């Protein structure tokens, strides 16, 4: 229950504080006096969208502060937010400034989504905009489900879980199919490319360089034989060969070392050189002897080089890049093959979940039809109390394609004339009838939810006379179990209030809005003004009759 509202520097309000009571709190005042500002302030405190324009001209910030009394059970909900509750009192504040807005609960900063959840727990604000929302068929399924209770909501939640799962599988299936958009011809060409590279059996990425070198050798075999044999003969030829000359030098140094031992180290060096040159000459002789023109090997190398060059022209400038291309082809083909397996698996999952979804949708539909029948009777009965004796209210539940809410098309239908069949609420009902339908819905839903405070912004639009009395009685009855805060222009409704607030607007140098809590005498005057537009003996007597009868 809202116990107080403090507003500072908000739109036309400098500062005001309203102390609400349990039961029926009514707000009246001249048209344009600013009554709706109070409802807007409460709405903003509970997380409605705010803008800098809401701050009073010339001020830096606006402040809205609400104090609520909550139950012991409700206190537990705030533990997870780290919010301490004392004396079952909740203080909600919203500060709006140039830089944005901040919300607090008992001084603790909270996000707007938290505030909206708190709003769902504690208040229900019915504005002119909400009336329009309620008559739109797209909102009827939510209204019907909300009335269904926890058992029905469990069916709906199960369906929504399966529906989300189904959509996820469909998305995965689409992605898998997109990966396999290659045609059969493209897949066959991919296989051909893989086979072509595999057939080359590339085991060494340096093979082409090695083959080019071997080709160079074989092509110049005669010249190589001549050059290497000549080099051998120069090293090891009879008396003129370098090895023979080194033998003579060794002999001379050996004799010289007999006279000077220091020369023996030169002898040793010469011996080493002689041995090295012997090995080189031997190797050159063997190389020359082995060097023969092998036409078969020459052709074999040339063919292999042609094969590798062809692959490099098609798949990469080096053998390393050819193998990288090959790996890509294999990965792509494996992806296609695995995608086909994935598609089959996803198709199987899709069909399975579709069966579960259909079953869950059937449960929801069956439950909705029972709820719709019960709610239709209750609403018809409620509307009869609200001076609509010939009304027929029906809730249509028709099958439709699967969607996020189920497989039902829900629409509220009404007939206000006994000779007419029920038709869509938005097309048939007048403004006054819509207001009473909304009140009937609020009254019935109030008995099933835990919300303690209901706010009506001109629920009496379009009604008068006997209908006004019926609406007044209904609100008064609802106020026995709920706190009601209502803006009204109907004296019959205002007369039922437990506490009466009057909003006035003055326009001197600045426009200002003030709110007064009326005592008994001023309350009579306010209702007299509502009834006759003036305070006269007749209007005062009429106001007293409304209040005390």
C-alpha cells in the first residue's frame, strides 16, 4: 500500500506531499489542473521512461519519492538485492536530471528493470493508454494467461521453453543447410581436386628443388665427367700431380727438420694437406667414373617436375601451398559430409521437438478454453453489475500457427444488445462500455493476483447516470480489499471515497499545481462543484445525499 508521495520540481509542481490511506482515495479537480501529473509521478517512480523535460523549468533535477507498507512475505524478495527493510516500510525514489535518472529503494541504487519488477508486485496502474491496449487482440492472450493461475502458467512456460528450443533447432538447421549449398557437380569437382593432389604423393615440400638440381646434373653429365676427371688428374697425376709434388716437399722438409726441429711442424701440415687432397682426388675420380647419361632417369625427372609444376600452377606457387590447398579441400569436403549428418540429426530433433511442441500447445489450448469459459461468465456477471444487463461477453480461442504464445488466436468479444452476436471488443463497445469492461477485468483479476494498490486514471470515461452509480459501487467494493487511487470527474464516484484530494492550478508569474487533502466540509463543496459546476444550496444538498446515503 502506498502511504505517501513526495514530489519536488516535477513538471508544474514545486513541492507537494500526499498521504494516501487504505481503501478508496479519490483525486478531483478542474480539467487541466494537473491531476494526471500525480499518476505520472507514481508511474515514473516505478520505472516508467523519464526525460529531462519532466524537470520543472529553471530547476536542475526533479525528485519523486514513494513510501509503501509491505508484508513480511514481500520483505524476503529484497534480500537478494541487498536491500534492508525496516518496519515493513519501502521507500522508492526516482531522481531525474540533465544527465539521466536514478532509482533507489531504501537508499540503494537499483536498475530500472528491478523497479519494473517491483511495480508488477505492488501496483496496477490503469490509464487511458492502458484502455486502448486492453482492447487490442494481441494483448488478450496475456490477459487470459495471467488469470489462469500457476497451474496454467506452468503449461504456458513449458510450451515457451519448447518453442524456443524448436526455434533454436530450426536456426541450426538453416545454418547447416547453408553450409551444404554446394551442388553435386561442385562436390564432384572438389573430390577430383583432392584426388589429383593425392595422386602426386607429395612427401617432401623441397622435392621440386631437389629434382631441378638432379635434372641440371644429368643434363650436363658429360661436361661434369670431363671437369671432375681433369681435376682428379691434376691432383693425382704421375709426377706433375699436386699430391706427388707435395710428396717431394714433404721429403725435403723431413730432411730439413733434421737440422732445425722447428720445420717439423710444416712437414706435418704438408702431410695433412697431402692426405686431404688424396681423399678429394679419390672422390673426384669416383664421381667422374659414376657420371653417365641416364636417359630413363632424365625422362622420369622431367615428368615428375611437369606434374609438380602443373599442381603449383593450379593450387599454389610452392609445394607447401599446394598441400595447404589440399588440406582446405579435405576440410571442406569433410564439412559437407558432416553437415549432411548434422542435417539428418537436426531434422530428427526438429520432428521430435515438434511433436512435443504440438502436445504442449494442446495442453495450453485446452487449459485456455476452460479459463476462457470461466472468465467469460465472470466478466458477463461483473458487467451486469455495472449496468450492462443484456451484455454477452465471450473469449474466443481459435487455432492458429505456432507462435511464441502457443497455437491459439485469442480475442475478447462482446455483445451489448441481445439481438446481436458477440463481436470484437475494439469494434463494438463504446467508450463508456470499454471503461466498464476494464473495471470488470481489474475487479476479477484483483481477486487472483497479489497486487494491493490499483490506480485508475479516469476509469469513468464515457459513463453517466445509473452506470456511474454502478461503477461507484464496484470501486467501493473493490476498495474493501485493495487500496484504490482514482482520478474521477463523477460526483457519484467521488462520494464513495475514504479520502478525497483536490488538485488546483494557479497561474500568476508561474504556473503552479497544488494538492489539498479535503476535510468533510470541503469534500462536500468539491462534490457539489463536480455535480453542478457551482456551489449552491441545491448542489450542496445533492453532494450530502451522495456522501451519506
